[in-house]
C-alpha cells in the first residue's frame, strides 16, 4: 500500500514574482493512476505550478506533495520517480532519435541492458522502429512529440508532468498522443497535463 493517499497534493500554493502573482492559492488533489487535465490560457500559471511541483521553483506560500515527497526539501529523492515533458520538446536536434533516448536513460542511471530494452520500447511507441538512426531535426512535430514523451518516461516514473504537450502539432498527432497518455494511466501512472485546448480538457 502506498504511504500516501494522493499522487499529487497541492494546498494553497502561491507564487509571486515581486508584486506579480503568478499562482494564486491553488489547491487540488490527484489520486494515483489518474489523468489530471488543467485548462488555461498562456500566462495562467500552469507552467509555474508544474515547476514548483518539480522542485524547480520555491513557492511563496502553500505546500505540495508529490508521491509523498516535499518538492522543496526532497526534490532530489523525488526526481527518480517523476517525469517531465516541457512544451518546448527538450530534444537535441543534432542527435539521432536513439541517441536522445540513450542520453536521457544514462542521465537517469539506467543499466546498459535496461536502456537497450527501453530504447526499443520507446522507438516502437513513437512509431520510429527502424528509424532510430535518423536525426531528430528531420522528424515531424508529431514524431518529435512522441519521442520527447518517451525520453521523459525512459526511467518508468510513477508521475508524469506534461506541459502543453500537444501545442503546435496536427489534430491526428494530438489524438494519438492522448491515446498514449491513457495507456500510461492504465498502467498506474499518474499524469498531469496542462493544455489550452478545450476539447482536450473534456477528454
């Protein structure tokens, strides 16, 4: 049994930059294995909230827990159990698809054997089986999107944060990507997704 009731728990979280309030007393809870969609326009504080939950920004006030960890005090211990995909698709365009996967896998400390297995799994998930040696720069937006997701989950995290993951990709790629999100949730992974697309928030 998990030592926590909620995979993500946020209580009265606030972030100010000088006099500007970026996140204003936000509270929510996400049970394990759920997909939590957060709808809002650009500038609504979605990215700032995710960065606080990842331990990359210290909140002005309020508290948060991710898998029972305090992101402020236990960020390093938490990192092995969470994945993050930014809206910028943090891939290295001058590396191949396989090299990107290996880079992130090594960063998370995967063994050589496990990394080979994960590379094959991620290439299949991304629809890039047999194309791992191609430069990432030459991939379409939809393929880059799926590859970026694969790199974010290469270490099999229990919680995944996806920040505007479908921005700038075509509708077919968006639908396919949401299929991958729900496939993760069926395996017990908690997924928090920010979006400004109303139709996605209603899925």
